[in-house]
């Protein structure tokens, strides 16, 4: 496998793991996928909400609250 193919395969596996862990609501394992300086951009944020969530700790705090509001992330 070329380096590009290897990188693509690794990235696809990470994306699959990201959504699988989110689906299972495994916030701790999901959080381990984020870099310490990770950032989520929030396009069209509601009033009073920032345009980004900066840093792994802030991302995990935000998503712990979000994950807690849903029984499941499974499609209906």
C-alpha cells in the first residue's frame, strides 16, 4: 500500500470509529479521538453560543451535556 492509501485507510477507520462511538454514546472513548488542541467550528451559532468549541476538555464537556440529552443516536 502506498503512503497515501495507508493514510486514507487509517483516516476512514478513524471516521468509522468516531461515529460508532458516538452512536454507542461512549463519550470517554470518543473523547480519546480528539487532540488536546482540537476545535469544532459552529456555523450559524444561536445567540449567546460561540462560533467554536476549543480544546479537547471543552469539546468533551459540551458533548457530555449533549449526549446526556438523547437516549440514543440510532436512526429511528
